[in-house]
C-alpha cells in the first residue's frame, strides 16, 4: 500500500502549475499554490481563478493561493513548476523553507544551459536535502486543469517514492505511471520540445502531412540515440514521456514549441509564452556533439534559432543528406 501525501505544494502559478494544483485537489489532497507575486495570489484568492496563468478555468475549492514561500513548509511534497532555467534558483529557495526529506518534483522539460545538468541534477545540487523526482508526459495544461483524461509518468531514483507520489496525485482523470528511469523521462521531455519546433516549421511552410510524419519519425530516432547515449531505457523513450509527448507537442498549436515553429515557418515574429525548446536546442546540441551523436533535425532547429541558417537552407540541407539504410544512425 502506497503512503499518501495529504498536502501538496505547487511552486509556480503559471498555466501548468495551476493545472497540477487542480489535479492534486481532485486526487483528494490539500494544495498550496505559490506565486512570487502577492497581487496574483490575492487575485486568485478573490476570484477562484488564475486569470494571468490560466484564464477561464476555475481553481478547485481545495487550492489555497499564496505568495509566502513558508506556506509550503507543512506540505508533504512539493511540485516545482517553473521554467527549466529558473529551477535552480527556486529550488534553492525551497531548500531553505522545506524540512529535510521533503520530496521535490520538477515539472520542467529542459536542460540547464551552461552546466548541461538535467533537471533532477539541478535539484540535487540546489536542494541536496530534498529527494528529487520528475513528472513529465503528454499533457496540455488546459486539459489537465479541466479534468480531461490525461496520463503522465513520474520518476524517481527511489521507486517506492515514485509510487507514493503517483498514488498521491492520481485520480480518475489524471493517471500516473511510476518509474525509476529518471534520465529517460528527463531526456524525452527536453528533446521533444526541440523537435516540436521543427514540426511547427514544417506545418508553417505547408510542407504537407507526409513531411510532418517523416519529421516526427526521424526526430524520434534522434531522441532515442541521445537517450541511449545517456543511459535512458528504451521502453521509457517509447512511452508517455518520450514518444507520447512528442506526438502531442508536434501536432498541436496548444504546444508553445509547435506554435513557435509554426510562426517561424510562416515568416512571422515569434510571440506569446515561453517555449522551452528555444532554450534547450543549443545545450542539447552541445551535449550531442560532445558525444558524437548525430542529430540533424535538432541541429537544424538550433541553427535556425541562432540565425545561422535560413529555414529554406535547413530544409535543403536535411533533404540533401546522403542516402542510407534506415537502420543506420543519422
């Protein structure tokens, strides 16, 4: 029998943090939703809605908004729902207010620039007294917030901890699969964001469904090569947090990364919310080149984002690659 965490903290009141707060409440937990902005916390408390982070979706009655980090101290576990590049700072702040041994679950999909650290490695360095876990998978915030059926993966090095956290957050509409393959879950979430930008570019250029399918298939081959090189399990990469998340984010404008690629493909200025893949592309390729991992699609995205290659040039270069067996790398 899994041990349940009765009170869950959510650090980060963007769209995904709000969605997870609602999901945890539906699982029967008391939830404290933290934002660093007192005005946002007050507005959420007054309106029962996060009008800035997820407008139009009501907060569940069991969600308590706050701007005081110490309100998370009594929580049995805390979900860290901030962008990947901000995770180290917020995790360090949480380490100062959470009791030692409180599980800290990163919900970011990225790799830290400069250090090449995966998200649980960032947590381990910034908050060494808090056991690290990661939640990732094919999920849009609006779907989860409204209680639409969704399945994701939660991984921790301690499989019992992953099981307990999954049982504490799971409900009739939010299904969690537990795993101890932390690296596989991290890599799937980070790499698929870069590939989703590529898929958006294909859609923006009106290259057709055939090109889109080829992009996803060859992109997943790159994701799998990278994951294998860093010790990920094949079944994780082909599961929810790898292939499943790639299929979702590479096919819908609800994905910020796909939407970014779509805008680039249409020749428009990129606008809107943070797309993690724009920050991950460069560090992903730095790590791939260091291990001689061939990732032509991701490299093309990196070059387009950096302005070193036009979209037309990137397409031409990919299509002109030497013919080879599909079983060969690259």
